[in-house]
C-alpha cells in the first residue's frame, strides 16, 4: 500500500493534453480568423479614406502578425508548459509582471474581445443564439469543445473562401473583394459588409453568408474561451 502524501505535499493540478494536431490547428485558425475580417473593412476605409492606403495598412499588419506568430512559435518550442504569455512573462520578468498581465488580459482584453465577437454575432443573426453554452462546454469536456472548434473553423474558412473566390472577377483577396464589389461608399454605408457583399454576388444564396459568419464568430469565441482559461 503506497503511503499517502503528507499534508501540504499534494501533487500540483495539471491539465491533461487531450488536443490532437488537427484540433490544435483548428483552435489557432479560429483565433486568427475571428470576427475582425468581417467588421474591420468599414472602420479601416473610414479612417484611411483611400483604397490604396488601406491596402498598404492591411499588408503591413499582415507582415507584423506573421512576425508575431513566428515569435510565439519560437517561445512555444522553448517553454512547453501551459500558460502561454503568462508563463513567458513569469520566466523572464517574474511573477509580479506576469500577474499584472493576466489581470489586464482577463478584465480588459479578453472581456472586450469576447464582447466584440458577441456583438458581431448578434449583428449577423439579429439575435444572439447563445448565452453561456460555449463556456459550459469548455468546463464540461475539452475534447468536445475541440471537436466543435474544428467544425467552427471549417465553416469560418469556408465563408472566407466564398468571398475570395467570388471576388476573383475583381481581385483575389477578401478585403480587396469587398472594395472591388461594393466600392468605398458601399463599404461605408453597409452595416454588415460581408452580407452586403453576398447580396451583390451570390443572389438567392446570399443567406449562407450571415450563417457562416455567425458560426465563425462563435468558433472564435469558443477558441478564446478554450485557450484563455488555460
């Protein structure tokens, strides 16, 4: 009979590694796609007041995002334990800086980001369909959360492919497709850019776009809940 651990010497609680490679890729894709590409074009055009300058800003942002992703990939290979940026900051600057980051992340960044995703979801389906189902799913079983994330990611990528392929007549990128089909005034006047784009290009099948975007946004929220809690 093995002796019981002494009081105060209990083993630390650790999360099991249950995600497969494809599920991990789905989570990352869900976070990357998010809801920004469906709502950012209007704000970007309004601020830039120029198609060319707006495209330059998007290109520069893409380069910076790629560099950031490569940096995090390097950090992920150096520190294999969970915690992401909290763990990285703790290793470099100590627990106080890591705590400050986590506090701001949970109360400001994560809360604000989730609120924006929920607003985007509500805008595209007129009425939010979820209350706390995704959060409860993450608390109940990480495997089913990851399975759902894979489905969400597939639908999100599908909606981007639809926009990009239909926009090949004009150009071959999503943001350029918005501008090529709608023009500056059309983007600025639209309350839901992707839906207006679908109405102009997909005809009777335009209903599929808000459905796909709503699922993609829900997937982004689910991915944020999955990684944010860990």
